[in-house]
């Protein structure tokens, strides 16, 4: 079985990662 | 962004993306928010999969429109107070009365209960007092006789309700039947249709764990103890490396189940029971371990609400339970391993 991501899948993941990091990053990183 | 209902067939207005695409989206979103990821699961698997595979053309059209145009998140009503893992103990009944079915009974711990317009309810079907078997029927929110009871104060995943559904002489047209009770055939179809949901739940658990692991890796490269960063301690390196192995094993099991899914009607793809169960049994356990080990890297900071690890630890605990317990998955796998059915009631 080939689990290599297609370009479309890779782009989708990158877009979601970017959105997630922007919207869900801890706002007050006291713990950082 | 088009992730809700992304697997809905083109002839019902969707993108008809393969199951693996939805799984990849779920896993990525869950790194940041498990609840949002669950919405992608509920609009691509679960009730939707059953309806697309077994429902009428009209049901498919209606539910697809609700998801794509109205943002509905279909609920699937299986669990009852006296029927959890032993689902076939359910007592909710659908009695044929003319052109309608009268539904009576109570469900609980129904994800999205109270907010979902579409509800696929598992019930025992009766006609002229004779039991036909367990089947599935659609009940819309707002139907007279259909109300909502207690909303659970859940440990995690609090952004989506887990509620009681109460049916008191709730009359729905016979056209709402998705799978008719037919001996043991109805429940078999419904449970096969539920395999997609199991893989989806595994993908949420994996995403939460991957998110926790990523945060711990970042933190360990900044936080210092004894004059060096945590990432320089070999014992801690090994813990994170071991977690990486677990995450990749889970990822491969989930990909295997999604990629090997069998096409049913409307190009709906359903994973095989043993592959879905393997993915869920494994991921449910390791996700908890990985989130717990990642939280440990933060010390007391990880135990505070300021840190996302605290939420992730509560959220991830659900996936050893919801969508079929780990033990139930292992029971099904045992059937596959020994190539025989074990009667749990004897």
C-alpha cells in the first residue's frame, strides 16, 4: 500500500496547519 | 473551507473526496481542536455514511443539503442507559402505525444531541406486535414527541453536547426508515456503516496526540533544567522518540483502514471491521499515553489550564470509550483472529 500524500492532500494539510497555528496558538504563553 | 461533508457524492452537491482525505483533514484539525475535528467526522462518516449507503435518494438529498448548505451535523442515536457496549439490549422501539412509525424510548450520550437537525435512531422495529429486528430511522429535531433531556457535564470535548434524546409516541413517516429491522441483517448493516465513524474517532485521537507531542517537542527545546534544555536529556529524548513510533503506528493503521475501505452505493467507502477495530483499539490507548507523556514534559505548567495539554489530556480520554470501547474493538478483533463468533451472552 502506498501512503505517499498527493500534492492536493499535502496542500490541504499545510493550509489546515497554518490555520490551526494562527487560530489556536495559546494567546498568553505563560508556560513557554 | 469545505471540510464539512467533503466526502458527499457529487450528484448530491458534494466534492466526493475519498475517505482518506477526510481522515487527513480530521487528524490535522484535531492537533489544534478535537471538537472541530469531530464536526468533520460527523459530517463525513457516522450517520452520513449509513444514509448514503443504505438510505433512499430523497434521504440522501435532504441530508446532503442540510450539511452542505445549512451546516447540520447529523447525530447517531445508538447508546441507551441500559445498552452501551451491549447495544443489542436496546429497548427503543419503532411500531408501525399506518404509514408512520411511532417511536418510544430514550437514548443518552448522543454527540450533538439537541443541536443536530438530523438524527439517525437505532430502534427495534415492530409490525402488528411482531418484532422485526433492529433498524435505523431518521427523526428530525422539532418532531412532536422528540425532546432532549440531560446534557452531560463531560470531562472533555465540551464544545459539543452529549445529550439525552427522549421519544414519547414520536410519529415519523415510513419514508424516514434508512435500514428496516430485518432479523439480524439490519443491525449488521448499521454496524458496518459505523466502521467509518470508528476510523474517524481514531483520527481525532491521533491528531490530539500529535498536537500534544509537537507542543512538547517545541517546549523541550526552550525549557532549561540543570543548565541545559530538556531536549538534551537522553531519557526524555527516548520517551519522545518512543511516542513518535506509537504515533506512526497509529497513523499507518488508520491509513490502512481508510485506504482499504470498500465502496458501497453512492461511492461511500466503508472500512473493514477488523481494520477499523485495530485502528481504534490501538490509537485509543496510545493517544492517551502520548498526551500524558507530553504533558509530563511541561511539569506543573502542563497541569494548568493555561496550557493546552490540560485540555488535550481530558479530550483524548474519550476515545477509549466513545465510538465503541477499546474492549469492544478487541472483542471484534478476536472474532477475526479465531475466525469464529463468540457469544458474549453465554
